[in-house]
C-alpha cells in the first residue's frame, strides 16, 4: 500500500488553501505548509505566538532566533507582516478573524469531534495551548494526520476516546491515505492514494465512510 509521507500530506493540504485567506498553522505537521505556499498566492499565515503574514523557513545564514512559529521553528516575514503579543493573537483567534485553522490530531470522530491536546500519557503533562481557541474561533478547521496509529489502529473513529478539544468542528481531513470531508452521512472520501481500494480504506477506519461519485 502506498502512503504519503508527512511532506506530501502537507503539500496536498497546501494546494487547497485559497489565496487571500487568513490561516493559522498548528504545531507539528501543519507548520510544514508555510514552506509550500508561494508568495504570489499571498496567504496570510498566523501563528498563535504573535505573527501574521510569515513565510517559509529562511536559509541558515538568515535565521533570526526571535522569529519563530508556534513549534519554535524559525520563519521569515513578508512585507507588511505584523508582530504582536499573545493577548492580541488570541483575540484574533477567538474573534472569528481566521478563515482556517490547520491542526494536527490524535483522533477525529465521524461527526467532526476533535481530540488533539492530550493522549493522557503517563509522565507527560497535558498542554492544550491555543488549540481550543482555534477550534472554536476559526471559520473552518482542517486536520492533517496519519490515518492509523503506529500499531495500525484507526484514528478516525465513530466516537473519540481521548478528551475532546472541541466537538463537531473539523470540516476536512488530510491523511497519508485519503482526503475526506465531514458530512452528516459520515466521512466523504474524495481522494485515495494510488492502489488503495475503498473497502481497504474502510477496514483501516472505524468511522463510517461514504464514497464520492466519481471518486
């Protein structure tokens, strides 16, 4: 079975982001999207630590340790970029000013419930950060994730088993196997990796899948 790597998942999601959109990139896999959007598209990337209109990782000779994203990775700034404090950043997130939040997840339920802030691992204190604010404040929430755990267990479930970040907020999911949209009928499968059949994808997914026509 062919699976997309993490870079390819981010590339696939980046293609869907509309020019002119105000987009928050969550910690982890979503931050890779910043390296995949050309300046000509002028997507306004937001980071919860206080940046708006940042760009890709700079060359090693141009890294400024004061300019980092939410994952503490160095970023560049485009002309007209803004730097502000956390209070203003969270006001933007909570005030409905973001068109899209692209987040990672541990689990997503078939109705769009999101669990991405703790796995309740022993010895690892949970840290929600701005995930709840983004999940409720953004006009849309997309998730980037591997389709299954490292043990091959489903991560797209009928009901999340982990503590929720927010209920029924996810609209679109990009995994290493498929692109899916959350609908009232279940998760609508819009794309699958080459060589994968619908029944095989359903076997790796606890949530109910609906096949798009044509797929």
